[in-house]
C-alpha cells in the first residue's frame, strides 16, 4: 500500500469520511558537499521519494489533533497555549506551530493522520520532512501563500529553538524546494537555490550501514571550531571565502590538524561546483569520481568516517556498475551513497549487501532513490 493510501484509509477509518487535504514533504540525501554548510559553502542535496504524509481536515477551533501511525500515538494541543513535549515526535509538530506564530503566520486548528517512510535515524532527514509536512498542513488550513525558502527557515527555527537541535538550513531547504529529477545547489550563505539535472541512466543508492552515529556532537563541535579558527587566521568570514591556492600558501602558519580540516572544506566546495558542471554536461563518470574524492577527503582530511562507512564505500566502489561512492552526513556511522548505472542496480544491491555482511557481520539497509519535488499539497 502506498503512503498516500495508508494515511487516506487511516483518516477515513478515524473520521468516517475522506480527508479534505493531503500533504507530503520528502526526506533528503546530500549528493556532495559535506561539512560545508556551516562554513557558508555549497551543498548539493536531492529530495528523495521517501516522505512524511499527513491526511487532514480543518477544525473550527484552535486545537490540533494528530495521530501518528508509525508510533501508534496521538497528540492533542491548543494553539493558544503551546507547551513542550520533549523526546516525542509530537514536539516537532508543536514546534512548527510555535515557529510559524513567531514568524507572524496565522495558525488554525486541524485534525489528521500522519505517517512516513523516511527511515528514522538513518541520516535522511526524517525530522525535516515532518517539519515541512506540518508547515504545509498549517498553510493549507490557514490559506496563506506558500513561500518555500521561508518555510525552510521556519522549520529550522523550530528545530533550533523549540526542539533544541542546532542543525543547519540544508535539510529543511531541500525538503521545501526540491525539484523532481534534479539535485539542488544551495548556497548556504545567501540561501540561493539552483536546480541541477541528474545525469540520465543512473540512480542514487543510499546504503545504511546499520550503525548509528557515535561521537558526533563532540566531533562536530571540534571540527566546527577548527574551521572557524582557520577562517580567523586567514582573515575571512568563513572558509567559503578561501581558495585552494590561498590555503596552500597559509599552510606553514597553520597547525597540521587545522590545515587538514580547512583543506577538506575548501576542496569540497570546489568539488560541489565541479559536480554541478558534470551534471549539466550529463557526465556521470566525472560526477562519480568527485564522489570518490569527497569520501577520501572526509576520511583522511576531515577524519569523520569510520570502519563500517569505509567498508561499504569500498565494497560499493568495486562493483562495475558503480560510478562513485562516499559517506554522507555527519559521519562516524549512518549512511553512504553510491551512484549506480540503472541497469546494474539489482546486481549492485545484492553483491554489496552480501559482501558488507560477510565483512562486518551487519546487514545494511538499501534505498534506491529518485529525486522528487519538495513539500506540496497532493490533494485538496
């Protein structure tokens, strides 16, 4: 059963009628551009065909009643008296309501059923998908114009200020502005977005290592501090403003670790822009080589990979149908991605799963992804 049918049938069973409104918002995978976002750099994510869905109808009061099929739980809250619900999926729903109010948007009551097929905890941004789906629901009920980039900012504000997770803008932005068949070049300084077509005849395959990220918070903070120190030494606002030659000239004045961290960010920004050029030229081979180079830099310069990530990337890259592979996300576990020729997908998946399980004793989860549109009203 499709996710659309799942939430529609559940709504009908609960309310004895079809929903008046159906919304969806996708998760994402970042094709290339890792740890560049907080350095004001470039990222190249795509919205994937895994999404959060909500079937709903307006209410005449200021209450929101929502049932989450995936958790078997419901939440009921008053928009005029928003309170925290820490540790619960419901806190994201409440947080978006609060963030919308903080940004001057009217919030009207509604009731609905939600479900999603973005894997939780796999680094595919299930939380951003939920935030943007909830924002879409509130917008559909209240009738104000949908401004996708602004809604991404609202979603990030909810996660930063209400939920308490200090995420960047990328996840919410791509969930809001995704374009089917395209990755999205996002300038993390200006928030300008540019759709870039995926080369024909290839698929993006997400490889979940079946490990969950450890040491991320401390390592993230340490890497961020090292990048900021390098930028201060170079006299720039962020490493986005540094070229490869300028960084090389400054190498003698930087300690070895700080230089390596900066080198990853500077070269990764360059790789993102080269990847866009390759995609516009439908050059999947060059794109694949850039993914390989990104992984090597994340492993050796930024040092945020790990045993399982390196293993699955190495195994994936060895398959003749794979054009390139790299870890994706913060690192130390989670997911990798591979660029695979469409005709090779079945063999690639089977051989990669078998080889990874043999090497690590873990069974990876594999998601063959297509690029989809961002948050949208599917039916009204």
